[in-house]
DNA sequence: TCGTTCATGTCAGCATTTTGACATGCTCGT
DNA sequence: ACGAGCATGTCAAAATGCTGACATGAACGA
């Protein structure tokens, strides 16, 4: 009938394990397991580590800010913050000066603990980078960013 | 002192949100949310959909097989299978013929339900593919595969 | 043949996360 | 000034997932 139309423009592979979504999940699960393993030795969970990194970059973030940035609910973010606070790695004012948001900040021990952990985490990232052609790393970053923004709407 | 050594060979960016791990998490979270949204209209969860896809590709997989393939524990995989069984989408023999493993298979309704859902899921994958330069899609697949295998040991 | 080892299915208990709801405090337009 | 809309923090309940443990069956070597 219509010969100008290519037969299958972008049909996904039959094998689900070759879909983008499945490989995304697989890579993320492997990374999560690797991170858990190295962070456990330092007494930190993955969300706790992510929170420390974010607070080092943007001091004064609120619980809601951090929850959004770590892809959890505010409630879950709150227990993470409480854990870090009990460990003496962050501080939050008992009362909010402006709104209801209480800005969190790293303590001195929080900074040093983060610096220690960063070495081992960077080793994990290095294992990923070493598995890829050097040029592909930056391309991968932009691709992942595009996928995320495209799906987030 | 040693001028032949490049100053910072592969230092990760200061901004955590530009790390491979963070973008991997972000993309996967966005995909998970998008999948949840479209699957909810068909009464399926993401693990349930993944199980149907795997059973369509490899009929007779056991609970332990499926659990490994969907990155959950055997216990969690069991509740997924039980849900699919109660929905009439899969069948499992009441007794194992060989070992303890009871091979699961799609029912007729399971096949048709999967075919229906696949259309909407493929639309989501299309949104991802459209956000990328066409050449990058296959490159992304191999990169994610390499990352996963590198971290899984 | 027998004992060790391993994988599977399943139970119970625990931890984590989410959903739903509510009160508080800012912001902005009227 | 004030009321609607919105964001934040927090509580309680439910759902979800995992850890630990155990019994069963197969595979393999001594």
C-alpha cells in the first residue's frame, strides 16, 4: 500500500531487558547496592549521604527542599534529617525565623564526615566512568538530564 | 614538582546534581512516576507490569527468577505473583513437578491485558526517545548496560 | 548410599516509606 | 485590612519492602 512509510519507525525491542526503562532500573539498582555497601561502613544511608551533599552545596535548605531534591516525601525527608541531627552532623534552629521552614546546616563534624565519605563514593563513580568510553560520560549526563526533564513535564 | 601529571584527571563536579548517580536516580524517579501514572489506569503496578513482560518473554519463570529480574526479594516477588494470580492474569501449578519452583505462565487474559498496556507504556518510552538525538538511544543502552555490569561485579 | 551444599518457597517480625489529614504562616490580589 | 491560595512541618495509619529464619527438594561428591 504505502511504500514510503518505514515499516517499524521506533518499535521497542521484544526483549524487555533491552528497553531503556529496564536498563535504567538495573543500573540504578546496581548503583544503589554499591552505594549502600560503602556507606554502611561509615554509618550512613544513601538518603543521608545525598542530604549531606546537598547541604554542603546549598546551606540552609529546608526539609521540603531536601525532600524534593532527594525524591522522597516530606515525611521521609524529616526522618532522614532527624537521624542526621541525632548523629550531630547537621543543625536546625528550634524555631523558624521567617516562615515555617527551618534551614538545615552542616556542623563541623558534618563537613569532615562528608569529606571522608566522598572519597569512597567517588571511587564508586570512578568504577562507572571506567566502564565507559571517556567521551560518553558527558554525553550520558546530558542524555539522562533530557530524559528526566522530558518525563517530569 | 611533577608537571607531567594532569592536575585533576577525573574530579567529579562540585554540584552533586550533575553526578552520574544523581542523574540516574532523577531519571529513574521520573520514569517510575510516569509509569505509575499510566499503569494505574489499567489497574497494574510497575512490578506487576514488569513481571508480565518477563513472563511473556520467558514463560515458566519461577518466583525466584522473577524476583531477581525485577530487583526485589523473593518475598516481595511472591506478593506480586499472588496479586497477578488473583487478578487471573497468570497461573501457577499448585504443586511443583520438578523442584520446589512453580513455573508461572500468562493466562489468555494476561496476554491481552499486557498487549493493551504495552501501547501506553511504549508511549512513555517514546517520550524518552524523542528527547534524545536518535543516534544516542542505542549508545545510551550500551552505556547503561556497561554501568550495571561494572557495578554488579 | 549418604551427607553436604545450595536454591526455592514461605512464615513472622521489623523497618522504611507513603498516603491522608491538619494546623501554621507567608504571599498576593482585592 | 483581609481573605483565598499555597507551602511548610508534623501527626497517625496504612502499605510496602526487607531481614531473619525455617522446611523442603535437588545436585553433587565422597
